[in-house]
């Protein structure tokens, strides 16, 4: 169920959103998901966030806004899809914390990725001809995305859910936009602006703040 109704829809919605919005705004909307993780945990499992988690949420959301926001006119359908991605991802993490409790992260990733891939193979076959990569560069790119941008982060995310819970795991993962901007500067030569630098400081502060949160009795060490 996590693969078919959790990971597959939110991943597909993210790429669909990119057809309407630029990557920066799409990422900004995606990183609303920690707030939905906290809201779903409160509504479904009566898990109220502590003060440190609320502070971390405010810092991380402010940091993401400074890092990604660009003024402009954006289509409502794109904004709606982007918000839906955040809702879907938040629900996916909250469900994953419960469903995957005590489950080996590698086995969980294998099952969820297999089911998600089956969904998209069926959709791809039904909507047009299937095309395989036809060069070594393309094959290397696909393998790189599969290993370093999918398998590795999903496995470690599941391991994180077991250790610190969905709320803290989602807040720590807001380091992703900071690392994306840093890699863009290092690899692609993009310049970092003052707003992006300040946003990065706020995101780092959000993660550091979690170290001072009271321990969750239901989580591991």
C-alpha cells in the first residue's frame, strides 16, 4: 500500500508539478510537508509537537522560503499540485513510521520500489512506446539517479523513521534544499545570493535545534 498509494503518487505528482512551475517554487511547496507530518500525527495519533519541534519547523520553513522563493505569477493548478505533493508526502511519512516499525529498511525499500516501478511501467506501456537509454552517458545517468537519488536516500529515510520518528526525520530532511544550492554553486558555478545564504543558516539552525528537543519515548536511541 505504501508503494502503490504512497510513494508512486507523490513522486508522479512532483514531476507533474514541474510542468507548471519552475523547480524552485516546486521545491518550496514540497518542503511544506514537515508541517503536514506534524498535523497528521496530531490528528491521527494524538502526538503533539514539542516546543523545539515547532521552533524547528518555523526555522526550516523560513529557510526554504528564503532559499527558493522568486516573485512571479504562478498558475493555480501548479500551486495546487505542489501543495498536494506536500500533503501526499506528509501522509506517506506518517504512515511509513507506523507500517514500517520493526521492518528492515533495505527490505522495505525493495518492496516499495518494486511496486512503484510496476505502477509506472503499466502507465508508460499504456500511454506510449517504451524507450530504453541508448548511450553510455544516458545509462550512467539513469543508474546514478536510481542509486544515489532514490535507493540510498529512501533506505536511509526508512532507517531514520525507526530511530527518530516521522516528525524529526522530515525536519532534518529540509537540509536537502541547502545541499542542492551548495552543490549547484560547487558543480555548476551558480552564484549564491544573500537570501540563499540566510536561508541556509535558518535551515541549519532548525536541524541543530532538534538536538535540544526532549527524547521521544517511542523512538530508538
